C-alpha cells in the first residue's frame, strides 16, 4: 500500500491541461430558426431541442449533444410554447417539434422530405439512448450526403465496404452524460474531435464518474465510425484483498444485500464477502437488514483468520484512518468514497460479477461466498422468507432520524423555557399567535390558488379567442379569393381579350399618381402563353396578370420582390443562360410559399421589350 500512495502523489494534476473548447448551443427565435432551416444556403444539418418549462432534469442535454455532433450538425435549443409555434408556422406541414424532445433537420434541397420523425421524451424514455439515436440520425444524413456527391452521369456501383480496423488513440475526459453517468465525453488529442466511452464496455452498472475524472488522460481503441473509445485495456484487477490491505486496516465497502442474520458487501466488483450479524452489531436482537441499506458505503475492518479474509464492522470508529479504495481504471480515482449516493449498482439476484475484476479463487477464498460464510462464523443456509425488508429499513431509518430531531428540538425548548422563565400562559399566547398567522397564510394560499385558476381560465379563453380570430381571417381570405372572378370575354380575339384584362389590372394595381411614371411598356404574346394562362383558376390568373404588370410597367419595388433571374441550361451555378439568338430567357416569381408555386417565363428581347412565353409550376425549368 505505501507504494500505491506514492504513485497517487506523483501523478500530475489534471488541472495543468489546457481547457477544452466546447461546441456552442445556439438560441434563436422560432421564426428566425424556421427561416434558417428552410434556407437553400444551409450546408450543415441541425438538431432542434425543445423543452417544457417544468421538465426539470427529464430533458435532453443540449450541451452534451453539441459536443457529440461538433462539426456534424448545429444544435439549437428552444422552449416549448410561443417559439415552437412560430417555428411550426415557418416550416412545411409535419416538420414541427414540440413538447420535450428533439428533431434532426438535414441540409440539402430535399431536406424537408428527408427529415426523420421527432424523438420525444416520455416518462420511461432512456435519455442516453435517445441522444445516441439523434447522433445516429445526424451521422446517417452525413453519409447519405457524401454518397450523393458522386460524379454526375456516373452510376455508383454498390461495392461492399470493409469495416475499418480500430486504431489506438489518446483522449482527455471532458465530462459525463446520462442520468446514470453511463457515458463519458472525451476529446481526442490528435484531432480535437469528440468521442464517447460507454459504461457497458467496462463495468456494467458502475457509473463512469466513479472510474474516471475530468481532465484524466486515457488511451484505448478508437472506432472512428461509431465515435467510441474502448479503454478496457486500462482496467485494473486488484485481485485478493491480501495485496491491498494489511491486517487491521479500515477499508470502504458497499452493501450488496442484507438479510436478517447477515449481509454481503463488496470491496470492488467481483470481491464479495458475507458478514454475520455477530460482526455487525453486539446486540443479538438486531437484524442486519435493519442496520444496513443496499448500496450504502460502509467502513469495515479487514482481518485475516486461518488464512481467510474476514470483514468486521465492530469497533470501527469514525476517526480511525481508512485506506482509500483501489482505482479500477489506471490513473482513475478511488472507486468508492464515503459520500457515494445510495443507488444500487448491483444486478438482479443471481447475476454473476463482472469477470474483468473477479479475483482468483485462491487460498484466501476472496471470491467464494461459501468460504467467506465459514470464515465469518456464519453457516451458509437458505435465505429466510422476505419480510418487506426495503420498507422496514426505510421506516426504521426515517423513525430514527425523526426521533433524533424531536429529541434535539425538545432539549432546545427546555433550555429556552428555563432561561426565559416561560409559563403555560406565555406558551398559549405564542400558540395563539402561531395559529392566527397560520390561518392568515392559509387564506392567502386560497386567494393565490383562486387567482391562479382565474389566470388559467383567462389564458384558455384568450387561446380560444385567438383561434377564432385566426379562423375568421382565414375565412375572410378564402371568401375574398373566391370573389375574384375573371373579366367577361368582351373580345373574340384572345390576344385582344388578354390586353384588355392586362390594362384593367394595371389600372387597379398602379396608383393614379404613379401611372405616368409606370406605363405599360412594349411586349408581345408568345405562342404558348395564352394556353398556359387559360388553364389557371381565377385567383391564380389574377396573380399572373399582376406579375406581367410589374414586368411590363417596370415597377421597381414589386419587381424586385419577384426576383427575376436568368434561366440556365442546367442547375449548375456556372451553367450558360438559355438563349434564342441574342434574346435571353428569364424567369420570375408569380407566387411564393405555396405548393407548386407558379413562375413566369419570358424572353428579354435585344431589340427592347419582352415576349411573354409561359406560366409554369416552379419545378418546370425548360422554356
């Protein structure tokens, strides 16, 4: 043991390392975030994490998710309510995220169709698994994007890919994730990227913050595809207690189970020992299950009797020096500490200990419960019938704590009464004052409850009113759009009829003060234009006429919003413009933000003016 203490002292302090640079979690308003997700210039996937105000710890850890997706996807956090509704309003139908959960939005032109379903947090959701699913969504989208970036016109043959061999990597522990601390986040020394260490790869059921510390350097096998680091090679095997403790040493152990006549404690996973009630309490009427709680960290004295290891809890004082528990990972902290939480880390009854740390069944019998029973003076026997031990332990501990608190309060009251010379009359006066204040507090609590109920009622009424207002506005828009009918056919020539309708639309759209500065310019009607216009319903026909008015009258403001641009030979950014001699084919918006939104194709003539070519859906790109 002295040599072990020296090794602990000589280990360099982890604080000397440079602080890790963490990926940021972004916070944007719902409407702004919707515009960003729908932007054609977005090149990186995005994960939107939403949470309810009362979700507490039952929510996705956005910071940990950002570390895992650093360089793969941006992480945004949004509170459920007004902002998530604004996000929903700005996205296509079915792409919203609400409540407590998260959703991944891929990048690319088909992001809306490729967006997976949201992952919501329910009562029994495993947050660690849900986080891993989100990471898998993001990484799968990245793989699809990489596969899609092939050479145009070449078919990609599905060739099998060999699984890359794991490589050795060194990393620094930067934090822990999951309610059960079953994941450790590490930063790779060579690339600075993030990876994770999984508890099930080491000692299942043992939280990783019992094995590792922040800033600790570890080395293991890196799986680049799964982004996991396997450090099983760093597991330490303490072996027999003979090598760790001298006779009479006080050690830390964790209670694995407790019955009426004995208890089983573990010095480390795989080193379990049975302690008889005679070595726990000197009172023969006590039961071990009433004195010990499963998962509790206790102090035991290590003895050696007839070559066997025996543990005892008798005559172990709080001020007796204790030997630190061994580390289970090279360079890690002691795996047990007196303040460890009372959370069970043991498997179901009958489960075997992890073979990684199980000690050899040697002469001292460190891992055989039968031998430990003989050494502690307890004859192994069948377990007694269960008598609701958890309830008995809980009730006993609660009663003992309440009794001790009551004794302390009584002693203080007696001392105070003696010092002040309090009488029954004074006590009754104080009691009356207390009762009066308590009644006032109850009245205020009732008033507050009534106010809260009224507020909730008003909120619900406001929500219903807003819903009615939205419905009325939609109905008004619908009625208004349906009331717009096409002008009656007053000319037998379709071209003359169109010029008449265009002139009427120009008269209505351009204010009187602007008509002199925005007259209808020169234009001709192409052979396909009137046919494409005739199949449109009245509202869309009116929109097409307004677009032609903005174009022919050269209305700078409205025309800028329609974004006229050159129609190119293909979708490439540097593709050539479509030409007809020296005339250039152009394209501009007729409507926006709707399915199959209409576009106007026209030729910009070198001689001046325009030739109206055709009104088409947005996905039609050929003149």
